[in-house]
C-alpha cells in the first residue's frame, strides 16, 4: 500500500519532525527512513541524550538533525510567532513554557516551515499531540473539527473507518445565548466527507456507510437521528459521494441483508468506508477488525488540519512508526 507514496516522497524530498527523539522506536524508524532515502528527519530532544539512546540501541543517526527546545537559537522568534498565533490567549511567558516541551516545539517547527509534517504520540497522549496542532497549525479552511481515520488492510482488501480516536461524540455547538451554531449531525457529516477523501487517497473508491444500531428507521433513540441527519447533510455538502445511512453493519456489508433491509441503496451490501456515531463504537469496531479480522490498521490519520500532523499509539512499534511517517508526509 505504501509503495506509491514512497516513490512520491523519494522524488519530492520532505522532512518530518519526531517529537520523541530519545525513544528507541522512533530512532529505529528514523534511521530506516533516512537509509531508505524516503525523507529527511528532525528529532526533538537533548542532543546528548538522543545520541546516547541511539548508541544504546545500535542506531546510526549521523547526519540526522536534532533540535533541542532548551537551546534552540531561534526560540525568541518562535515565542513571538506563537504569541501572535494565540492572539492574546497565551502571554509570552506561557508560550515560552509551552515551547520548552517537544510537542509544542515540534508543531511550531512545522508552522514556521522548518519541517513538512510531524509525528508524535509514542509517549505523549493523543490530546497532547492534537492540542498544539489545534492551537498553532489550526484547522484548514472549511473545517470545523479535527477527526481521524484508520485504513485497514488485509491482502488486497482495504477499508476506511472514522472517527475512532478523536471525537468522543457529536453534541451541538451552542453560543452563550443557547443558539445552536453548528449541529452535531453537521460535524459527523464532515467526518464522513473527510474520511471518504482519506479513503480515496489510499486507493479506495469510497462507498460510505454511516453506521447505527438501526437501518432506515428500524430502531429509535440513541444516535439513530444523528446518523440519519448526518447522512442527509453529507449528501447536501458532497452530492457526488456514494453515502447512505443510517445503516447497521450487517446491512452495510452483506448483499443478502441489504436486499432485505434497504434494497436499492447505492452503498448497502458493498460499503468500504464506515462512519461511527461515537468514539466508543469506532474504537471497538476497528480493533475487532484488527484483532479478530486479521486486518493491519494504519492510523489514526488526523483529518481537518492545516498541516500533516499525526498521532501514534503509545503501544506502537518501529514498523508502525515507519509506516505512519510515510503516510504523514505522503498526505501533505
């Protein structure tokens, strides 16, 4: 799956920031990425500690750039830029303190054009990777939220699932007067459209099922209305998209069930891109596919940001870091 992306990156050299430069999994992946000629690497951390960790693991990092937040020559300019970006929400002292941490420091390196993308989360939580991205890089024009997608691969079969890692649920956004400014269903519709775009990037012709425990009104309550309304909104925003909902999973993937429950659907029985109504169902769903279905899971791939920034699982291995680095810069 990664071969085409690798070829693109080899012909268009880019640089990635790893926020956890001392982590042996990061160091192993970084040395492989550079040795394979895929990308340039910048490691965040204390140079002596990074070099010691590399030596302990037997990793050759000669020629790999290391940037230390504690001794960065352009830190004053970085602080000034962050103060401006935060528009009075964080004073200079607070920005300087934040930038002493590699998650903020690395994100600012991307913002300032010192690198093309960022991969973190080997030791940081998802929130600690996403928060600096939202504050510094921010969402791209037209996006109201950041979401995530997992690409699942089993042989030649590829599926996309979103959002399984970022948004807990989809409440309406209201202003101080209690007026709804953005409906939850519009947020879920945005997730569906972004996930379809990600799926297409990975060679999937997206047939999008907005999932529920109900198919076309067979159930009531819970997230049924959310999934149905999100489908309607996504059709309005992206009329070219093959999308249907609300669908139960069996109706989404089984032609036999689809012929009974929702005959004539452009998606039911052949869905390959699945949109979950909350993080609980999404996270459980992709992990069932991974652990019981034998799929390899690539992600979470963050969607909606102005720059390619992605989050690792703290249980990741070096192979996953390697693959996610390629995906991160490949989606730039």
